[in-house]
């Protein structure tokens, strides 16, 4: 960040996130939310000698911003590291318990939450009242905050050309071995994240990794399988109790979008692109958006302006931006393979050509066939089959649909067209 945007920018980015940790702790204390909150040390580690200099440089860079961090060679991990950056007093908490506390707090103060209500469009009245169309009703309001993960209004804003989604996988293991304290993430690929969580009075091991762009092909062995293999090296008695994956939005310059949605919709606000740091960054977003609505200056607003045009100084980053940007607009990116209808195994799926039309076929474990039109209802990209979750995923902006064509993840909100007969 220092290389790309300079020291002042990096210092303010860091401070905004540190303030968010204090804010979250205050909310937890004031609202008496029981969410296993603990201050923990957080480590970025390497096991490769070739990365030692980079780790040391990181310690130097962070220290130069006036933030206390330490170079260490000993951690709580069950394997040796060559070096690690240790950040003290970071926050660990159970996000669902925390959100549940926030929900109680909102409703007990008279706020209302409407679930199963999909917003489909936002327009401005001439007097700048916002009109939100949903699948249940039309809502008019002076201000609107879009916190829908990936923004669902394509024009204006054009966020589909500025963001992608990335999926990561996690396993939770029960082990008799004593588990470490702290939170750990490796410095380079393959990324592994080690943490613990409380579950029914026990401390479980969480191991994360296997990241890939949402909608790009992957397999069990490269995701859950790889995590399990890695964890078993150090916890051979470990029993996997849970496996899950989730995605987050990544902006092309890796800085979140927080602020006004577009100059032509001045009363609509946005918080997205949290790049897997949404616990603190969502709190940063709340503080900035509240100040904007109340007409107050916020000293961190400039960092995240959605309308920004930062020159990206880092060459590798610039190359990444150009590749991702082109990818987000290649609507027919994944060509259907050579598979024909009969080659599709039970409990698997693929795109096949039938009567010159692309058809997405899934055969369940009994051989029953589900056929969908494999074209994303967001902006029309060709979907790809995800054999881990048995879903149709979009390589452009990360929308996902189950094998029956039901939309399960944004930014799309409409279901796929379904063929009632595979003969089409
Ligand atoms: C593997 C993994 C590990 C992570 N670990 C960490 C971590 O250690 N620390 C950290 O800080 N962050 C972490 N994150 C990131 C964090 O989980 C996310 O940044 C955060 O949850 C994103 O919050 P959000 O509110 O933007 O989106 P969401 O939590 O996805 O909420 C968006 C909501 O909007 C709803 N919605 C979508 N479209 C519409 C619509 N059209 N109308 C109405 N509602 C709609 C959705 O149903 C959903 O309820 C991690 C993420 C991943 C993937
Ligand atoms: S998510 Fe945008 S086209 Fe599919």
C-alpha cells in the first residue's frame, strides 16, 4: 500500500481499521453481546527462507507508520516458521453471534428488518427521493445504503467492471492435541490460515485456504482435500466436523468502495469490496456513511471513494487489474468441454450442446436429469459447473445458482431458465 499510494494513505487506512476494532468492542460492551470476543495476536508467517527479507521489510514498513508490530521466529503453530510479523491486540469473535446481537439491538430500538425481500432496482425521483423496487413492495426513502455484498445496480456505477469475487474454503477439526492461541496466515501461496473457535465447550481447529476466483474450475482435492491433508500433518488424530466455503468481493485496486454510489445518485451509499476483511471494514463503512448522511466530515472518506481514479504505481498490481478487468467482460469465457450428454457421470454436471444450444446438465446420484440454460442472469456470462457444491457458478462476477437453477448468490437475483425436458 505504501508503494502504491504512499505513507499517508497507508497510515490512514491502518488507523481507520484500528478504530473499527475499538468501535466493535464498544458495541459489544454497550449492547452486552456475547460473541466470544477476545483480543489476540495476529501473525503473517513464512516457512520459506526466500521470503524472510520480505517479512522483515513488512515489519520495517508497518513500524515506519508508527504502528507497533514485531518480528518473531517463534509462534504457537505446531510447525517451525522462518519468520513472522506479529500484530498485537487484534480482534477475534464469532461473527454470527455478533450479528445476532446487532439484530436484537436494532429491533429493540424500533428498527425493522425485512428478510426474503430482494431489492431489484433503485431510482432517483426528481427531488432526490430514492425509490427502491423489491420483489415485495416499492420503498421510498431519502437515503439508501446498498450493503448487498456485490452491488446489484449495474448502471450507473459500473461496479461489474471494477470488482470480482474470490472463494475460500474452511474446515473445522476436533483434535485431542492442545491448540495454539492467536490467528495465523501464511505470507504467500498456497495461503493457509490457522485459527481456533469455540464449539459446544470445545476448542476446534479452523484451517482455511484453497482460494480461487469464484466461477473458475476447482476440485475437492485442491480445496477441502488439500486443507485436510495439511491439517493432518500436524494433527493426525484430527476429525473434520465441518467444511464450508464462502466468497468475498475484491475491487481491482484492492481498496474497498465506500461512499456515494454514483454522482448521479447522491443519496445512495455503498460499502463493498472488503476483500476478506469485512469485519472491520464494514464498521469503517458504517462510520463513513453515517457521517456522509449527517453532513459531517470524515477524515478517512477519501481513502475509499467509489468514484476514485488512483494511478496504480505497482506494476504487478496494474497487470492484475488489466487481466481481471478483461476477464469480467468476456461473456463466453469458458467454452463447453468435449463432454457429451452420455459422458456425464451421476452426481456430476457439464455444459453440452443439444440442437446447437448450450444446455447445463446435472445428473443426480439416481441419474435424474436437471437441465438449465447456463447463461448468467446478471449480465449474460456462460456459467461453469462447480462439482464440489453441485452449483452453476459465474466466472465473470461470481453469481451462483443451484443445480435446479435457483439463484443463491449475488449480484444476479433472477433464477436461471430451466428446461423441463433435456431433449430441448
Ligand atoms: C473465507 C473467508 C474468510 C474471511 N475471514 C475474515 C476475517 O478473518 N476477518 C474479516 O474481517 N473478514 C473476513 N472475511 C470477510 C467477511 O466475511 C466479508 O467481508 C463480509 O462478510 C462481507 O460483508 P457484506 O455485508 O459486504 O456482505 P454479506 O455478509 O454477504 O451481506 C450481504 C447481504 O445482502 C443480501 N443481499 C444481496 N443482494 C441483495 C438484494 N438484491 N436485495 C436484498 N438483499 C440482498 C445478502 O442476502 C446478504 O444477507 C472472510 C471472508 C471469507 C470469504
Ligand atoms: S455475475 Fe455478472 S454476468 Fe454472471
